[in-house]
C-alpha cells in the first residue's frame, strides 16, 4: 500500500485495497496522491511506458504529464463527473475508466477517484469478433457455373457493410474472371436508402462497366418497397428465387440441365 496522509481514516485505504479494480486518487490540483495495491501491480506491468523507475515515483506527478490534451481531461473533471469511458493507452492497452469526485466525511470535495478496469484482452476479443462478423457478412459463394458467383445479403445492410461489400465484390470479379453476379436479397432484414443506392446503382453500374452481368434474386414484396425509389436499370433480370436466377444464367451460357435417370 502507498503511504500517504491523504486519507484521514485507514479504513478507507483498506477498503479500496480490498477491491479487485485499479484505483487512483488525485487531489484538487490533479496530482496523483494515492493508488491501491492492485494499481501498483498494474503500474509495474506498464512502467516502461510511464518514464518512471518505480510506481511510487508517480506520487506527486500531475496527470497533465500523461495526456496529450490536458485541457480535455480538466474539462471532464470540472464539468462532466461522474464520467465513464473506454480509452486506449500507448496504442496497446485498453481500459474502462470511471472517474468521480472524492469527498470527506463533511461532504467537502478533496479530489478525484479513478477506477481503471483493464479490458485489453476483452477489446482484442471484440476486435476479432468484429473481424469475423465482417468476413461472414460479406461472403462470396461460387456457383455451379465457374464464372458466376452468389452474394447473399444477410441481416442489416448499413453504409459501412455496403461499401466493404462493393469493394470486395469488384476485386473478386477482377481477379477471378467473373461474368455473372447473383445478388440475393432474401436474407435481408433491413436496407436503408443510401445502402440500397450503393448496392443497386453504384455497384451494379461498376460491374456493368467491367462487363459483369448482374442478376437480382430473392426479390420479395419488402425488397420491392426498399428499391422502389431507386433509379434501377430496367434491363437487370430479377427473380423471386436463386433457383430461377441460376437457371437464367445457365441458359445465357448455353447450358441445359438434363435429368439423368439412375
């Protein structure tokens, strides 16, 4: 435990030391005056980033030394408490911080108390999860026709997902000599106007300029409502099901499906 005269009651320090979170206390001049045992362990693990030789060297230092924009932190302490946020430190550590005022028994403000919950591993897992979701949400599926692909639109299409899908589709078509793209709307739960415009105008026109033939499949009443206000190319084939759409591509390629009795 850090020795200090900041706390008038040793019970307060013992209580803060019993908690599992990292706790720091600053005085009204924003100097670090105390931290608990758990915080000392944390400081030892990141000490090379703090330009100090020992955790105790932090005592008496102004928090301004550890912020690129000290006025921002001071504004939070003066006007926005209690305050809670997730921050990234040294481009490596993630922390969920909670800042509140520290008052004495008479209710007089003595300083500020910061609770630091290390969420670095949790943030890494979250980023990996987001990466996986992005990959699954922009899937491109080869079909029985070598030069035709199926792109199922699933869930909610927002601007970010739509732009990512457009770029991935264009790149795929260039590198894989794709001639047909079947865009399947049947799995959509929501499509806003801007995303619909990017999908059905920007991407379709871009693919057309590349010589890629676009087919819309999975067209339901809901999808029709989403697309009604768009300036769609009337020559684009539209079908209620993927089966109908792929049969259309099969016919365009000059293939025929023959039933073979076994």
